[in-house]
C-alpha cells in the first residue's frame, strides 16, 4: 500500500529543485508574452528595413561611384551587419555589448561607407590604390566573422555562478563597498570642482568645445608634445562624477528604502547637477556624451527589454540623421562649419564616418613601412607615461597615418581593426576581434544575471560597469586607442578601489 504522506526529506528535495530556490537551478529569465508577440510582428519589417530597404535606397542614390569589387563587398558587409543588428534587437536576451558593437559596425562600417562608395566621395582622401579599399572591406568582414566566432564559443561555455556567501564569511559577487562608495562621491565632487575652477568656472562648460580646448591650453596643464596632464584633469573631473551618479541611480532604481531616504535622494540630485556641468553635451565630444547617456539609461532601466531594443533601434536613426548635426556647439558662432544637406546621406560622405577609408589608408601606410609589432598597442597601454620621460612614445595611429598622408588636420579615426592590423597584421586582427567577441558575450551573460532578481542587488559593480563599457564601445571602436584608454583606465581604477567581494550586512534584500 502506497503512503499518501510525503516525508520531510522528499519535501526538502522538491523545494531545492524549484527554480530560483537556494541550491536549485537558476530562475529562468522572464519572457513577456506581449513583447514576444510584438517582436514577431516587428521582425519581418525590421530585418527587411536594415538588410534590404536602407541598402537599396543608398544604392539608388546618384553618384560617380564605380560598381566594382569594393561596391559588392561593401554591400555584403552592410547586409551582414544589418542582419546581426536585427538579431540583437529581436533577441529575448539583452546583449548589451554585442548590440552596441553591431550597431557601430552597421552604421560606421556598413551604411556610411556604402554611401561613400555609391556617391563616389569620402570624408578623408584615399591616397592608396583602390585595391587597398577592397582589402580593408574584406578584413572588416573577416574581423566581424571572428567576433561572431568568439561570441559563439563564449555561449557554449557555461557560467560558473558565484553564490552569495554566508554573513561575514567567504566571497560573493562583486559589490560596491558602502564606505568606499561614499569616498568616491567625495572624490567626484573634489576632482570636478578642481576641474571646473581650473577652467575658469561653470560658465565655460556651457559655451563651446573650442573655448574649452583653448582654456585647457592656456591653463598650463598641457606641455609641448604631451597631453597627459590635461587628460588626467579632464578624466578625473568627469569619470568619478559619472560613476558615482550611476551607482546612486541604480540604488534608487532597485531599492524602495533608498527612494524613501532623503540623504540618498539629495546626494543623487547633487551628482546629477554636477554631471550637468562637467558631462553636458555642449562642451563635450558627442561620443563621450553618448557614453554618458547610454550608461545612464541602461543603469536606470537595467531589466527593461523595451528600453534595450528602443536604444538599438533608434540609435541607427539617430546616427544617420541627428549625430552628424550634433556638433553645433563644437565651434564658436563665427567659426562653425556650414552643413550641406542636399540629401540625407550627404553627412555620411562629408563629415564623421571616415573609418573605412582610414583603414584603407592605414593598409597603404603599413605597406610602405611595415608592421610595428606591438609598439602602438604598448604606447596605448602606457598612455600615462609623459613624453618627457619616454621620448620615443608612439603617437596616435590616426595622427601618424594623417601625417604620412600630408594632412594638416590629423584628428582622424583609427578603428580597432586598424590598431590590430598595424601591430599584428591579419592574424593578430582576427585573433584580437575573436577575443573581444568572446569577452563581450561572457560579459553580456554575467550582466544579464547581475540585473535579475537573483543578482547581487543595488550594489552590483557589473551592473554599472557593463553599461559604461557599452557606451564607451563607440569610442574604443572608432579610435584612436591612445586617446580612448585614458578615461577607461580611470573608470577601471575607481571601480577596483570601491569593489568588495564580501557580503555586507546592509546589502541584504529589502
């Protein structure tokens, strides 16, 4: 006769087997039925728009471009990147770093260069043969495939989830130490105040980037041939303020108790006002403000699939229509460059998107002098060493190529593909992009766990670091790397100083 009663041991086993229970399997991600139906409805027009419609509209534009191998390879690259971007948008998982990567590739390496090939005009002159452009497009395609391969390998490897430790013992997920976070807030106010006073007061930050640069040059922190001093002042004046705001934003977004604590709200308001001064879009580069905006949005709405998809979808439109005109405050009124806008695609061939043609010029430059075998990447890693100490410190890759081209204006891009190509050649470029794809996919998966209910809560360091890196990805991918690593290193230093792996009594779920 079978007993109708279940033993206590069996009941405990059933509880442990439930998803999300201590010792049991992780809680499955939420998949709202309404959005699932909506994504299926949007999938066909989205894919057709990114992969077929927009490339077809560009191909129909009048121009003097030649439909040779470069044209067809660029079309393939545009469609490939569009398909991968559509996959990121429609994915049931929030792939933050991968989504931003494919958005950059689709815009800066796909749509914009394709418009340049069709119209027959480039933002920067191409000094080498046409074959170098064919090689550049081919290598971008190979690099994207390597990135996908690295991401695929990362998805096949299971994550080892670090369980929360017992109170006061062992190690748990990376969190922000409460006392050190307060010290970061104090550092943010002190460093930003010094930065503001060094430049002459808050009014300068609401004038133009040109006036900011002139003020920095006149402040005495810039020595001849070296920008290390100004980079440190600017970096510490902006990055700690942004990080402190992001941590307090996450605390308010995830903790009802924090929203009811006046001191926490007041600190957040003060940090927001501070960032409006030092990180506003008027006096800062568009790529940096894009970093600030994306990091804030993804921190304030970490688990919102709608915001994630909206950012990626509207980012394409913004990059094509709004971004080229967003440098209105770069110069004074008398020196502002006029924008020719006979076609919506004119800014793509006359302004910012020179990544593909600069890759072709870099290939021509390397053919004349050979690879540098790690010298450029070493210079980027040791960015903090002043040229007075290291007389042979390499210059920005974009600057060196621009000088070789004989250009007066050498503020040129050097996309990440270019940095790997200059130092390590094709094999190094493929390996580097594969490693980046692997790291991006692993970080995306850990970020998805960090912002779920089973994550480490409002103090999660990864919940802040991942959105910041995602926004900064545009700067890293555009290059030059030597200019990009400074603020990233300062952010990493701040995160290391405030990170702890020990459970804190106040970090219990509220």
